[in-house]
C-alpha cells in the first residue's frame, strides 16, 4: 500500500476512534446507557490499536503480539474474577498503570534522543512532553498504587503523616522538576531517571497522608493526572489520537474531581494536604454519659415496612462489603408488590469511588427509575415513613449540617433524619471513613439492626414474606 494512503487511512481510523471515545464518555454519564458507552469506547480502542500497529514505522510485531497476548489474558481474568466491591481499587490500579506507561514512554524517548544527540538539548515540544509525562506519570503511578493499597486494606485507611511532610514534598517536587528541566537542556540519561525516582517517592508521600474519606476525590484527581500525562505523550510522539484521548480523560477527571469535592464540601488543597480522617470520640450527653442506642429485630422491622407507604433505601460501602445488593433488590421488589413505594437515595461519594453505588445496584438489576440523586431524595425524606441506611455513615451524619465544630460541617448529606423512622444496618458502632461519631445513631427515631448486612437482609426478606 502506498505510504501516503496508509498514513491517511490511519488518521481516518484515529478520527473514528476519537468519535467512539467521545460518544462512549457521553453515554457513560447515565446508568441507562453506561454499558453501551463502555462497549463503544472499547470498539474505539480496538480501532486505535489496529491503526497504530498498521503504522509504517513499526519494525517488528513480536513484542507487540506478546504484550497483546499477556495483557489480553490478564484483562480477561480480571474482568471475570474481580468483584464489584473491589472495583474502586481496580480503577486505582489501572489508572496507575496508565500513568506508569506514560512515564516509561517518556524515558524511552529521552534515551533514544540521548543516543542520537548525546550532549545536545531536546526540541522544545519534545522537552515539555518528556518532562511532563515522566514527572506527572510517575506521580500518578505511585500515588495510584498507594490508593489501591489503602482501598485493598494492605495499608491503613487512616492518614499516615510525619513531621515536615509538606515541606519535604515541596522540596522533592522542586528538585524533580529542576532535574527534568536541566536534563532537557543537557541530555544525560541518569538525570531523568533520578527525577523519575523522586517523582515516584513524591506520589507515594502525597497519597499516604490522605484518609479513606477522601478517596473518591483522590481517585478522580489521579485519573486526571494520568490523562494529562497521556496527552503530553501524544505531543511527544506526534500522535493525534493520544492527544485527544488523554485530553478527554484529563478534562473528565478534572471535572469529576470538582464535582466530588463539592459533594464533600472539600477543596482539592484540603484533600491533598489536610490529612482528613481519624478516630472519633464516643458520643456523650450533657452530663458525660454515653448516649443510648435503640435496637430493632428483623421481625419488628418487617411489620413496620409492610405497613409503610414510602420506604427509602440508602446504600453505602457496608452494603458493598457484605455483597448485599441482591437481597436488597429482592426486599425492594417484595415491598413493591405490596404497594409500598420504594426508592434508593444515592449520595455522590457513597462508597469508595464516584458512582460506586450506581454500579453495585445496576449489577443487581435495580430499576434505574428507583435511583434518586441526593438533590431529588432530600425533599422526599419528610414524607418518607421508613429509611433503611445500609452500610452508610458519613453521608447521613447530621453533624455536617448542624454542628459548625464538626470536620464534616458544610458537606451536603442525605437528610435521612427528617424521615419518620430511620433504621441503620451496621456491624458495630464504629465510625465511618472520616472517623467522626454519627449522632444519627443516637436519635430517638433511629433503630439499629446490628450484624452482617447481607444476612440481616436475607432474614428480613423471610420475615416480610411471612407477614
């Protein structure tokens, strides 16, 4: 095939792939079209891979074939075996691999230039691309790995801090950037490797002090960093599709970071440098005694639910851990058959990543029209007979609304305490990710149903069937 025609066809294929990415991203914004969006984006990626392999500059296909076989096999196994509850840490891990890939490409291009033009300097566009991809990609890689380890509970979810942390991070960032700039003017391989090593340490040091409560924002932010690193790699390689795809990821990640921050009333600087989260004190009354906790049995709750007019279910990470999405859908179906109006109230940062609860409930085939976002759900609570809070904590804590001294103050919450009755499913009275005591659990209208959420729901379904 003529070289010019091949190049034109590759660019057309890149244009089609870019269209698939944009359309897929658009459809991913709604639970109704998310599966279709994911499929369209995957088709776009397949087109992009074939077009890239068809480039005339490819000299051998052996390593490409080996990488495709290994990567495809790993991806297939992961897709089939990873539980929905582990999806947040999988997202963090895959995002980190993207950042690491961008950094490795930058190092490879720098090494190629150092061999071809030893002692010289990099062209300006290539220099910026190499520096940005190497530093930001490395930070995203190591930061995402730490986020994965925290979510997987390989590392403590609480903030890990040390004296002089912010100053050391600032010095490290300045040194890494300085070395990268110097390396672009005087090509020498070891300099960029040192800068990359410092960036890896910096990414680790930046995420270790971040607590579990802020993980949704961190994941979105690191996703944006990986996208921008990929876009810089596109400029470095003069690859149009990589520039478009990286920009899409960077822009969507940035917007998602802003939305998640707003949902928690947290600025990005307070997330990255605030070391938010820790142990909370036990709630006490005015005279210092522990506040009472009222419990309820599954049989009593079943009777209450059957005779209710409106029931709202608030899912949280505890529901995901217990893998209770299927029993909760069965409960909702049973109540619906008895004429009870059932809805699910979704907080933007419920779980450990944006959209975690939507994905979990979609797996259980919960109808989309039963899912209410926070802005839709809050006006409904005063007319709701019973709210079932299943594994949620910080997102329903009234201290965020009522207590100016609370670290959560100002964070938008699901105002379940305005409902007539509140039932909380929890294993214990432990605090949530933020480590803040939840006074909702001591409210006179609240009843606690202790135990594993899945087992409690299965028993509750049986009790409802028996009423």
